[in-house]
């Protein structure tokens, strides 16, 4: 067999007696790698299956493995791989595998020899190995470098470039540069690291790196104690405060308890303290009065004073600050307080909560400190931070429970855990609460019924404080207990951070009268919004309703536990809004929970909404029952307009259940009634159902005029929703007829409508229409990404009519065959991650050269690459140059959205079966 050298520390390479041996096929190379890592030990069939096929092994696993083992034996020799009852074993000396030599050398303390084996990223090109084997190996490699003494600066520069978040390597590099007298270069590297950490993680360099940075600068910041934990986020706030201190001599950081005012002030001082000739002086007002320490610092001519926790002695702090600033013109003061000082010339900086990304990183960092490892459940961490409204103190208190609880368990127990966390949060809020006047306390308690933000109209109705309201509200804003958000149109909304709201809710108690007022107000808002959504300003209405979603849900939750029909009225009024937003499943659940309440008129409307939601879910039996009962109630009450709507609704489900002629007849009855009452919008909606009925019969020539008339009625009656529906129908008919230009024109108008609603219309139908257009234009990758997003949205209940579904499913299947199942799955998964703005851009992106299908020559190149041939061998087989082969491979990668040769090989193998 000769001397084998199996090299995995970099691109997989096999050498026999010093000569490179070709190993054909990605699967064969993966098989060799996993056997080599377990050299001399049997690897089970299941273990090999996971390594080669991840979670999708073939049905005949052992037969497939036997095929690949046979190919491997032809390369290594028949004796190299032994078949065992439970699996396969590689029978070569351990010294033949570089990874195993690497570990043995490190165990023996021979760092130089071990590191010399490293040729690049281990298992490069194998996704499974990169996820399951490489991380631990890379960690040991980097640890060895960190333990190595006398590392070359050039090597350290390469390592920090490849692993830019490894701060210990940066420390070694900066130390080496400092010791070599290359201070300027070291400072440049530190700035690059600081920028990278801020951009990628939202954190500052570790304290050790900051210390060496200060020695490089030759300065230190006295008087400001450095925290032992990392600082996250706040880059924008730091920059704004730096500018504020240039513009004003007194800047106050104001914010609710727990927002991190003290920590931020110290970070500002540490960052800019060197600009002041006489440094920084910290005055902590929890343990002292301002007057004594301010007297001591007056001897300095050029100093930054940090006045911390001024809310404890606001009047004294204001008096002494004014005196010092008036006497010493070079002094500047940075204060922290829950309440502005109210001094002349004071610039108040309202500190917001942490943004979502740094909030999650803060939780992960503090959790790792107490548990030894950062939490792996990122989505749950994000949910915890959202529920805590990004309040740093609350996040740190919650993360401290990671020593005994998982993130999921913390989320489920979040409210009691915060109360049990040594009283820190409650003590901070107690202090603020007791500083309030009686009207302010009363308003603060009543604000607990709101969930999310609210406007002044809601506040006036729910709080019911009369003339006291505005004075009390101003006080709460000044005390940083109520935050204000300014809207693009100049309006203002108010909100409480969630931990603050929970404290207020405890003080409020049950308060049924306040909760009743809250539910009544938001019922009126929902009913008005339901009416306005059918008008021409749908985008603005959707944006307004979306701001109140939290309050709608809070009102629904309370109303369901109370007698009366408020819950049914609210869920009925919101049903269409939830459908437009794509929350069909949830909307149906809320309706069904309250359906046994309400008078016949209300039930008739509620049943119509329920039938629509069930139709969107393709639960046609439930839809028919709901629509029929709604029709019966309307006829019994003599409600002719309601009867016209009910006939239309029954036609909708009839068309979907193979009763298209019956649906056409129902639509004719409905249209006649709407004409009788002069209801053009009603007639337009029935025409849209008639168009669907024709589509179910493949009567495209009849369906087209229906949808075009719907579009025109929407325009003439000022109904953006009706125009939207008409355009979707016209686009669908154009897709069926191959009229790409018309399809794009209609979709362009649809996307313009979506943009006016800030992307809040999340009905999957427009995405399916976009997918169809992209496919017609040859934009295969875009089409599959859009299909992935549409399928994900459909799982929330927003399914399409059967005819549209058949059309779109056929397109997706055709594209899957064209690019291969694995590539299609990856593109669809990528589409699920796109946000609404990205999806709208994707929908209308123009075709590019890379959107064209593979040429016959490119298919030949891909197939030969899949057989394991090198570029030289492919060039020889096709009688073309190597450069031409490389060009073809690059085109293949671009057209199929593949990132490496290995993915081309995988794609080619999937085509060949």
C-alpha cells in the first residue's frame, strides 16, 4: 500500500509515497475523512450516514455506503478499509493522519511541530465536518498559538486577520508590536480591532487590550473606576454624548431606572477623559452630597466632572453645578439622573433602551459568566430581551438565573424571576415611585393597562383624569418613567418599558373599570380601522393599527374573561386586519373563542369573517358551515346587503370545492342585489370571486375581464384593497397566458401599494405572483427565494385558491428539477430569511446574465466535475483550455448561487442520482 499521508488540516489531500492521489467524489472524500478521524476504530453505519448525508440519509444506507467504500478501497487498497458487523474501520497507522498527529504533538507539548502541520481551514469544503468537527479542532489550534511564546509578528497578523474576534491573539500582536517599538502600527491595529468589534458585536475591546492601548497612548484616565464586565452597544449614544459635551457644558443623561446611565457616563469619561488637561472627577451622589466634592474640584482649570445619580439630590446638584460652571469656564459636567436637573443651559440626553442585537449579546455575555457557556438558544434569548424591552438592568438580572435555568425556563418564569432577583429592580422603581405626586402615581398605575405604545386620545379616555392629566403626564416623562416616541408625521406616542409596566400593574391591581375603558377605546379604534381599511388610504391605516397591536391583544385577552360580547366585537373588527397582516391562524382562533356570544346581527358578521379565514386555510367544510349560517341569519333578519355578501361568500367556497357553475350562479345573484342597492364596491368584490370561479374552470378568457373590471371599480370607488385584488387577478391571468410585460406592470403597481403600507401587507399571494414573474423572466434563483418566503408565510394560514396553488406548485417543481433539490432547498431557505423590503426588491429585480440557464457546455463541465475530474482532466476530455474550464465553473457558481467547487460537485451528483 506504500506510505500514506492523509491530510485533513486544510483542503483534503492524500499522498502515497509523497505523490498526490486523487480521491474521486465528494462523498468518498467525506467517508475517508470520518474514517481517518477514527483511525483504528469502527465507525457505525448510522454515524457514517450522518456524516455523509446529514439528516437525510438514503433509504438503502448500507448499500450506498458499500458503493462508496468500494471506491475508497480502489484508491487506498483493499486492506485499508475493514468491514465489521456494525460499520467500517480504517486500518492504517495513526501516524498517517495529520489530525491525530496534531493532537499527539500538542499533548506532548511540541507546539511548534503541531502548528507546522496546519495548512488552512480543516475539512475545507465539507459543510458537515465544518459544523461538527472543525470548531473543536480550530479552538485547540488557536489555544496553542495563544500559549506559544515568541510568535512572529507576521504570523500574528495573519491569525488576527483570519480570526478577528480572538482577542488573546490581538493582545499578543499589540504586545509584540509595542515591544518592537512599532507603536504607531500597534495603534492602527487597535483601532481596526475596536471598529470591528463595534460593527460585528457592538462591544469594546477587553480591558487588557484597553490597558495596552492606554500605555501606547501614554495616558490614563484617573478617577473613573473601570467595570469588570463588558460594555455592549451604545455606539450611537457615545458619539452623540461626545458631540453634546462639545456643544454644551452641562449634559444630563436621563432615563428610567436600569437603562445603564451610570455605565454609559463612565464609558464616555474613559473615552474622552484624556482631552481634559486635569482629567476626570467622579462624584457619586448616592454616598455623598454634591457640595463637598464640587468644592474640592474647583481648583482644577480643565476638568470633566461626572455627577452620578443626581435624582437623589436634584436641587442641590442643580445649585452646585450652576455655581461651578459660572465660576470655572473650562469645567464641563456630565450628569446622570432619572429627572433633568433643570439648570440653565442644560442639554438633556434621553437614554433609550438597548437595541435588540446588543441586548441579546449582553444577555449571552452575562449568562456565560455564571454558567460557563453562552446560551445556544438564540431565538429564546431574543424573546427574553424583547419582553424586557431592552432594559440592561433587567436583562442582567434575568441572565443571572442561567446558572440554574435554561433560556426557555427563564422566559417562562420571567416576571417572578425579576421580582425575586434580590429586590434590585423593585428597589430602583420604588425610589422613583415615591418621588411622584399623588396624581402622577395614579396616572402611572393606570398606564399599566396599556401594552406597547399609545397616543394621547387613548390616554385621555382610559386614564380619565380630566384637567390633571397633562401635568401628571409631564411629570412622568420628566421622571423617565414614560418614554415618548415621535412619529414621522410629527405625532407623539407614549410607552412604558415592560419591567416598569409590570411594577405599575402590581400597584394598579385588578382595576376592572380602567380595563373596561381600555377595551372600549380600542374596540372603537379597531372598528374604525376595519372600515377605513377598505378605503384608498390603506397604507396609513395599516401603519396606525400595527402600532396598536399590543393594545388590541391586551384588550382581547381581558375581554375573553368577561361577560358580554366585547371580545367577539373586537375579534370580528380585527379579522380582516389580521388576514391582511398574514395572521390567519391566530385570527380564526380568537374568533372561535368568542363566537357563542353576541346578537344575531353580530354573529352574522362574525361568521362571515370566520368563513373567510377558514377558506384561507382551505378548511372548506368549516368555511361552508360558517357562510351558510351567516346567510341564514341575514335572510331571517331581512338584511339584503348582508345577504348579498353572504351569497358572494358561499360562491367563494363553492368555487374552491369543484362547484364552479354553482359559484357562478351565486355570484350572479349577489351582483344583482348589489346593483339594486347601488353598492359598487360590493359588486367589485363579487366580481373578484366570479373571476376565481372562472379560473377554477380554466376559463381564462372569462376570468380576465372580471379582474380588469375589479381593478377599475377599485380605482373609481377609492378602494385600494379592491384595486390590489384586481391587479393580483390580472397578474395571474397574464402569467397563465405568458404575458410577461403585463405581469410585470401589474406587479410593479402591487409592490408600490405594499411600500405605502411599510411592508405590513403580508398576504402570500403577492409573493406567489412575484415568484411566477421571476420564473417567467428566467430569474431562477430569485423565483425560488420568493417561493420560500411565500411558503413560510402560507404556513400562518394565508393559503391561495386551488387554481393558483396548482400553477405555482408546477413552477416550483420545474425549477427544482432545473437546479437540483439541494440548491433549491437552500435558495428557498434563504428566501425565508429575507425581510419585506428585500422581498419587494427581489420581486422586481431585472434579469441579469447569470439568470440564464446553464448552457450545454456548462452542463458537461459540471457533470465531469461531479465525477471528481480536475480542471486539467476536464479540459482534456472536452478539448478546451484549462482557463475556459475555470470560466465555465465560475459561470456555473454564479447561475446556481453556489459558493465552491464542492457544491458544484454535489449539484452534479444530485442530477445524476
